C-alpha cells in the first residue's frame, strides 16, 4: 500500500487532519489501519498548502529561490468506515492515533466499503468511480421505488446522463414514460458515433429503435411521433376541471356535470364544442367561466371522441416519449397532468407494469412558486408513488425553483455541475450526508462527472458518466460554423 501521509493534531471520530507526503487530490480515497477493525476507508475532503513564506518575506524576497520556502501539504479527511462481518458499514468508535500512517486506498477496499459490485440483473451501469476503474451501478429497484432527481446547471449534462439511465432501464426491460419538452430523446433510437472513450468504459454502441415509441399532441411539428389524444367521454369530470385549469372543485364540479349530462343527452359522441354550446345556453357565473375554459380546451384539440389508449401508450419494457416540442406551456401542463394521473390511477389498480416516469424541466411542471396544472399530481406521485411502483425522475436546471416537497422525496440524486448559489443551497438542504467539501466540489465538476447520492449507496460518490450507447439528442445549436 502506498503511504501518502500521517495523521496529526486533534483527531475526531468523523474526520482528521493529515500531513501529506505524496500528492493526493481532493475527493481521493485513503485508508488508515485501525487496531480493532483493520483498514478503514476515508476520503480527502479538503487540501491546503501551509508555508513559512509570509507577507513580509513576499514583500522583500522577490525572486527568492522557491526551494528556500518551507511548505507542507495538509489535508482534511472524512472517515467513511469499514464493513463488519455482517456486511454493515460502520465507523470506528475510537479515534485513530495521531502519527498513524495514511495510505492510498486500494480498489478492493473502496469497492467493498462503498458497495460497488456488478449486479447484472438489478444494476444500472452509469459510469466509473472517478479516477478508478470501478463500475458504479444504481439499484434499479431503488430508482423506481424511491424516486430520482437529476440536477445541474444548463449544459451540465443532465439529458446526457438521463439518456444513459434510460438505456440501462431499457436493457433491463423497465417500462419508462418520458415527458420530453424539447423532443430530445427520439435520438435514443439511433446508435452513437463510435467514441475512443467507449473502450475504457466497456460500452458497445447500440440504438434502441425497437424499444422506443413516441407520441405528441402536435404531429405536424413532430412528424416522428404518433398523435396523442385523450377521450372526452372517458375523462372524469374532475380531470376535465384539471385540464381546464380550474382548481375550485366545489364551485365547478356540479355545474360541469350538468353540462356533460346536457351534451350527452344530445349525442353519445359529444365533443368539447358541444360542451361549449351547452355552457352558452346556461345562465350564471359558473357556466360563464366553464364556457371560457372549455373554449380554451377546444383549441388545444387534445380531447377527441377516441383517445390514445393506455395500452398503446404504456408498453412493458418500452420507453414512451411524450414529445411536447413546440406545444404551449399551459397545454404541456395539461398533458402532463392527464398522463401522470392516468398512470398513477392505473398503477394503483395494477393495470400497467411498474414504471419510471421522467419529467424533464421539472421546475416548470412542479414549481416551488406559482402553480402548474400538473403540480398536485406530481406532488402526489412524489409522496405516494413508491407504494405503487411508480417511480418519478425529476430533471431540472433550477433546484431552487422546483417544489421542495418533490425534491426532498427523491432519494437518489444525480448532481452534475451547479454554480448558482440558490440552487446549491436548495441541494444542500434537500440531501442528507452532503458535506461542505462536496458542495464546493459540485461547483467545479467537469462535464461528465456526477455526484451520486442514494441509489443503493450509503455515502455520496463521484462518478464519471459512461459514454452513451445511443445518440445524444441535446447537442447545442452551432450559431456560427467552426
Ligand atoms: N458524460 C458526458 N460525456 C461527454 N459529453 C457530455 C457528457 N455529458 C454531457 N456532455 C455534453 O455536454 C453538452 C450538454 O449536455 P446536456 O445536453 O446533457 O446538458 P443539459 O444539462 O441537459 O442542458 P440543458 O439544461 O440545456 O438541457 C452536450 O453537448 C453533451 O454532448
Ligand atoms: Mg437537457
């Protein structure tokens, strides 16, 4: 084992200071031999170079020989722990001794303590532990049962990482529904260009055309998609109120039911237009509001005599993309509300397989301030979905702007570079076990490195995201040719 330093000063149970004799980087794993428990895994959280080259010497010894400067590399390490005979990760209950040697942790110890194992049937391979050749796999059952958030500033690599995750879920035949506001995920159908990095990660390029289907409320804008419509007749009046953006159920449910009865009495195949006509013939403020909102719903063309069937929309082992590119934001909210509530109700009755519902740009669909039509159902899924095998994945570039209750229900967080102080604060508040050192590191993560918390791991870890097997669809638009 490579000796990298020695412990000095006061030694705590959770962290200690060390004098480094070899260059070790922030985030690297080190080990200390404990008398009682053998090798204990620790991680360098912070580094500092201390020197006798003070301000007075700096002012007088310009150009002085650097060799004359006495300096030390000091580190702060956090104790992660050891695995006991029962396989539980524990921390020593007696501090290490000052003077103890600190070693560079070897990969078998890191893998054992962090729990990095190849799990062919339950693991989603997302990348390699940073600076190591150890596979990081997320437990698929945990992902679906306990929700996921993907957080990073714009261009931080969220969609790329999510693409990796979806590829893994498709390989494991997990059903996914992806709310895709920018129409980025259709590229999952096509294999990625061969990339020299794929070898190191052991990734074979592959397209998923057979497992991807795409729907859109507007197929003229999105010609690769099949039309998405909802059946008016099968729309519960309460859901219809949601579509109409009316939250005051008490005031409007009764009058709406009357309009539905009036329209149904005229024709079994009544349309939204028939409801508008029925509202026009009804007196009162409630009918007037209903008419206005129904006219708006009529324009969206989302409700027709026959809707897209649930069995078409959700197919076992398939990813269904709901492409909302070019759709007005309020209509997007209606679509998300309807799909999310249909999925939730049918999952409760076990009419559809357990599934993973991905919401891209989740700060728009479940905002912390203001409301979105779909906010309530997304909050319900976040708090109760796990009981019914409906996993939520919230992807956002604004952690501070997404509903806090949704964020805090996500037990697996995939965090890429975040620099906005408000977003960092929201992340630090919603995640247990995130140290100050990690919060600082999040600000300078290179593209392609994620901090993973949860997902079957008891301690946060940094992961180099593996290259995509399929093509990434979120490339930036070139403004001028290179
Ligand atoms: N792991 C990675 N390896 C290589 N390139 C990556 C990786 N992650 C992201 N990139 C590149 O970085 C760019 C931005 O990634 P991506 O589209 O995923 O960002 P984003 O966080 O989804 O941004 P936005 O908020 O704008 O949607 C892309 O061009 C992508 O190719
Ligand atoms: Mg994106």
